C-alpha cells in the first residue's frame, strides 16, 4: 500500500510531534510522483533530519540530490 501526498504530510508531522529525530521520506528512483512528494515534504521545513532510501548506484543518489535531500540512507 502506498500513501498519497496528503497522508505522507500528515504522517511526517505526527512523527515529528512524537519526537522522531529523522525520517526516511521516500525513494526518488520510484519516479516523478515520488520525487514531487519528497520535495513537498522537504518544503515543510520540519525540525527533523529527512533522508531518502537509495540503492548503491549513482543514478539513485543523483535523484535524491535533485530533490534537495541532504541526507541519504
């Protein structure tokens, strides 16, 4: 099951409220919709470290950087 953008935003905000100090917010290699959601979550400027999941290939890392992600797991 995949969450829609509105659900992802709500989940991220609730996790921050619960005290999470980092969030894995998506997988940019999944496509443009996922990249859009990652950018949306980053734009919220929540007080938490946000990172994405990537395979160990340059294309995945570049996709994360294109979204503006600073941390990657």
